C-alpha cells in the first residue's frame, strides 16, 4: 500500500498529542507535524502559501476561502477548538454598559479582523439572545495587547451599514479599553488589563460560566471555533485519505478522553488544577460522555448556527450548509 508523505499543521492541543507522539497512526500516511506559537500563523501559512496538505483553520477563515473563484480546501468534521464566547466580551466600567443591550450605540473593539471566529459567535449570541445587532455598534479592529495589522490573507467583507475602522498603527485594543478610548472589546484572547485586574475593565458577563451553561442547555450549541481542512486536490487524488485522517483525529481525541475518565479514579492527581474532578463531573452531567464530539451529526446544530451567523453578518456570499462545507464521504459521520 502506498504511504503518502503529508505535512499537517495545527496547534499542539492535548487532543492531538497522541498523533504527534505516534501513539495514534494515520493509516496510509507518513505525517510531518508542524505548529506555531500563534495559531493564526498556521492559518496564514495554509491560506497564503498552501504550506500544508492538512491544517487547522479558523471556521470563518475557511468559510471566506469558499468565496474565492477556485476554493482550495474542503473541511473534515473535526473541531480542534471550541469555546463559549459570552466570556469574550469585555467592557470599560465607565461606559455605562450594565446589560448586553447597553452595547447599542457603543464603540467596540474586535481582535484581528471584523468577524474573527470569537467575534462571529459573540455577535451571533448578542443578536439571537439580546437583540443587539452589529450595525448598532461602531467597530475598531486591531491587536489586543500590542499593535497588529489586521489579517490580510483572507477576504475582509463587512456590511455597508456597519462602521469598521482600524486602530492606529501604534495602538492596541486592550490599552484602549483600559483608557476608555473604546467602550467594549470582543476578543478570543483575554487582554492584559483584565488578567491584571485593572479597576477600569470587566467582563460583560462577570459570572459567565452559569450563563454559558444555561445557553448550552437551552440551545444545544457548544460553539465551534476551528476546524481541519484538507487541500481539495489531495482528496481527489487519494480516495479514502479524508476518512483515514478523520478516524485518526477521532482516535487521538478518544485516547485523551479516556485519560480523563481513568483520572477520576485518582482524583486527577496528574493535573495541577484543584477540584478538576468536580468540574469534570459537572461537564459530564451537562454534555454527556462524548463532551467534545467530532462528526457531522453531533455537531450539525452548532455548525448550522455559525453558518447562519456568518451569512447574517454578511461575511459569506451565500448561506452554506454542512453538506456544502464538509468532505462528501464524511457526511455520514
């Protein structure tokens, strides 16, 4: 059987480490794994240079490539990063923002580009749950703790009725929030002023965990941030490759999930976080045994929500479906 040499890029999450260390093989593949200190560097190397055959890609970054004349990638229903994003909305305490509805009319910073993955989700939740639409705010794009040019390796659409400007060349959104130069900030990363406990800033949802758990209980949506894409030419030339990769990602995740299950016996003594076993049990009661699922069926609701938000926020030219964005042979997963 032919063995394919394949470059694969992703962040070194715990659920891919069994792939990296060789505990989980990929049938028919001799992989070379690559990572980066900042996951967006993987995105750029994939989108701009096609540096990998397979790579982690933010969901919005992937969807934007589908509007290119010759879309280069197709996704596997593998979701390496997912996170609730009520906790990603930060406010200046002097801005008079006590409720989500108070964001209307405010100037809001957004990390990296208009509609980064956390931004799409946060805006979708604000619109669905609280009636706050993106066109009711003014948007400023920049780095979260240091100046950074917006990402320029994917299309940058935004609705005509939404005001979007860039932070100055020497400005960063975290310090701007702390100083009151912007009223709020949506960011996948937590700014230093919040980490350091500045009295000027807070999260919009200060006690966000019960809010996010309630959101999941009501909607069934565990928001997805990043998927895994493969070059379309590889799918065409190597039948069965997509399923082999999908199975390996599943097996890798299952190895780590089993470590968590076994860890309950010993109160997760290998983990430094106190009460981690209690948190694990709480999450099992909320999500069930497969709390981080891959595949189309278990994730259709979460994926459809993101696809709807992406279209409503005018970041996609059409309303995509799961059938449009995932490898055809994996639609039965």
